[in-house]
C-alpha cells in the first residue's frame, strides 16, 4: 500500500479537497486503484449526529456529504463513514479502549496512544476495497483538513510524521497545497507565505515532496526555482494550480505539469504503471467551457443561502446538464419567500422568488427537515404540477408533493406530514413504524435500499434503463402513509416504485404530466460526472425538451450505476468518448 498525504498551508479554502481528489483521478487514470481518507481535526465523533435536532439536521448530514462526496464522485468509488476520521472518533476509540482496560491501567497519552490510534485507523481503512473488488487498492490519498499550524491538527501531524517514517521512503508522498499571492500592480508572485508554511511543516517533522501552488496564473520559472531552493523540493515537483474555468480541468492541469510522474517517482511506481488516460475528463472540461444554451432549474429549499448544503444535488444537476449539453443555471428560491405571509411582510422577496420560479425550465425540491418553508415548497410543487413544469422532488420533496396532491386534488385541506402537524386529521406522511418516536438518534432509515418498479412503462423505469429494481441511498424518518395510497392512486397519482414489502412508497409519478417525479431516496449521491443519475437526467432533459428522445432511446449505462456497479473500473459507455478513464 502506498500513501499520498495532502496538507494545506497559508490559508484555508485553497481547494485542498479538490486537489486531493484530482490527484486520485490522475493516479487512477494511470491504472492504479485508489481509495481515500479524509481527516477532520474537529471533535465531533460523527458528522451525522452533530446537534441532531435543534440546529437543523440538514446541515449536519451534508457535512459528511461534503467531506467524502468529492472523492466518491471523482474516483467513482463508495466510501464508508470510517473513511472520515475526526479527532472525536479517535479520542472516543482510545477512551473506550481505556475503559475496557486494554491499556492495563497505564497512563494514556496523546503520544503514543492517540497517535498510534490514528495510524492504525488510517491503515485499517486504507485496506478496505472501495471499487467492488476483493483485494485492497494500491494507493490511499489522505487529506488532512485544516491548515498547517492549527492547534487542532497537531496530534495528526505527529502521527503522520511517524507514519511516513514507518511505511518508509518509496511508500509515502507528501503534497503540500499552498498559496502564491500576487500583490502589486506588476503582478509579482510572492513565495514567502509558502516558504513559511513549508518551514512550519518541516518544524513539525514532515517534509513535502511536492508543492501544489494555488495562484491566479501559472508560476514564472524563477518563482518555481525560488520555491525549489527555499523549500528543498525539485523544480519539477513545483506544480501550479492556477485558476481554471471549470473543475474538470484540475486533473488535466496536474497531468500537463507531470504531477503524476513526480508522485509516481516518490512512490517507486515509475515505469510500473501507464500514462494517465484522461480522455473523458478532457472532453468534459472542453464541453463544459463551450456550453452556451442555458437550462434554468429553480432549487426550492430552506438553506438557500448556503449552497454547500446542497452540493450533491448541485453536482447531480451539473452532471445531467453536461450530458444534455446545456449550461446549468440554478435559481435559488428560498421556499419561505414563496409563501403568502412573505407577500405581506417582504413583498420584494416574494416577487423575486415567484419570478425565479416562473422563469425556470424545471423545479427541484430537495430533501430537508423541519417545517420552516414547507408551505412554500408545497406551492412550488403545485405550480409545477398545474403548469406542466418538469418537477423532481427528493425525499422531503416527494413527501410535500404528496401533501400537495392530497390537499389540492383530494380536497383534504389539512393533509400534512405528522412531522409538521402531529394532529392532522389527514396524515399522508407518517413516521416509519420501525423508528422510535422518543429516541431520536439512530432511528433514520439510512443507506442503500432496494426499490422495485411496479410499472414497466413509467418514465423512471425507462430512465433507469428498463430495470426491475434499483438500489439508491436513503436518509429519512417519515414515509408516505400506506393507508392513503388507494385514495391517492385513484385520484391519478401513481406510485411506481416500492420497497420489498410493497407498503413503502419509493417513487411517485404523475402520468399525465410531462415530468413530475418524486423519490423517497436520494439519487444525487450516486450521480457521477460521466454517468448522471437517471432521475436528474430526466429532469434536465424534460426541462430542455429532450425527454422524448431520451425515453425512446433509454440510456442503458445508467442502470449499472444505480444497481450493482459500485465504481468498478469497467466504466460503462460514456457520452463523451469511447475511451473511459474513470
Ligand atoms: N424530514 C423527512 C423525513 O425524515 C425528509 C428527510 C429528507 O428529506 N432527507 O422523512
């Protein structure tokens, strides 16, 4: 097993995660099998259980998504929650061991106990195959969160220093991501911050092999030489990550500057693997730069000020838009602004929200928790349904579509989810029986579950490539009330996907509508750059008039992603090129 450690210096927000994922992409494109570990030096033991109720669970869960989602999308792999290490998790494991008496009553200390636990964790997790194969992968990319010098990351730095010594030269490569600012009008590229940051790194016992410098423009040769001299890194190992027009360029940027050769040299893999095959990435980067015709999607959510919370949904929309050769324009619509009360209190906000909704080619209501803005989401679903606007409702988005249908079509004015109105006389969304109503933690229905399609002719089946079932990821506590199904179905709403019992609704469609689909699962998590998620693809295609063609000639390769394919290298037919590289 070989390790590539990615650290960050000077400032946060340099795109360390994207750099680390892109390094993984280039190594994978050379023929290596790659996994990843993300270290977050904060105390929470599990991002999924951070302030579970009071502070809005949605943000908490998306933190997991943010941390590992980029690796999953870029490397086309499926990681576990253990691939994310936090200070809290490490301390918890050491304290648990101490309580069990494993340390035989000895004094338990940061060094060696915490540092050992970190190393053991990394080693254990890096051995887990992530691409559906049996044997361990070849390379593990470790991203250390935070910036060198942070108090929080000290035990990790110490552990990684020991680790690099233990695995030995030829098995460990340190890439330090740094910033080269341009200060004056002449545009001089300043190396001092990087020098300081490397000095800090060395002082802590780590020696960088490669410098990845963020800068607006490519670094001048003399700047590279200076960095090489002061930081003791060969000039060939000084890479510039200059500003690019889209994210797909970053692996190409690394390849063009021969970063893979520098890494392979450090890992003693030169000559063992081939040249990186990045045709698909090259094609996608190019396509993305030339897209002009927009497709406008209104994203009707709660935390619309924080686009990071919806990062997977955004990426899934992007993957689908590129497939349809459209430039994605997302209109953020804060759902509460659509409500009548806002019209009174903040008429401008109300008008802006409705204008954005009316100007959209398609409407998406993503998942969420808590009742703020729910009415606005219901109004958005109603608008989409009545005006034949393509609509995709995910998780809560599907639940509100059911509530809307019950209210408007069945005439049940107080129809609601018991999440929002525990006393409603017409509960059309209710807690799942297996969940506990009193113990809130850990009662979610989580992870990959199977959905069986009921109707071979429906749109979602076709989009998934005419399959009988799909496995998609879940994260919910409530479900559509099984006792309301007959009523809803006789009024025209069709539940086309159900779980194995047939009592849990997974996918709904409105057959009379051009594209009105709701999914209890989260299809966004399985979307990949070259293989958009079926339901997102349907939404985008419907929003730009391509759905009929798509349904006539269903994209069979999407099926692989949604079911058995967990990121094997035998990539299915790509819309971009014949040479599949991811
Ligand atoms: N709040 C809803 C539930 O718990 C929806 C969750 C979600 O959108 N992820 O079922």
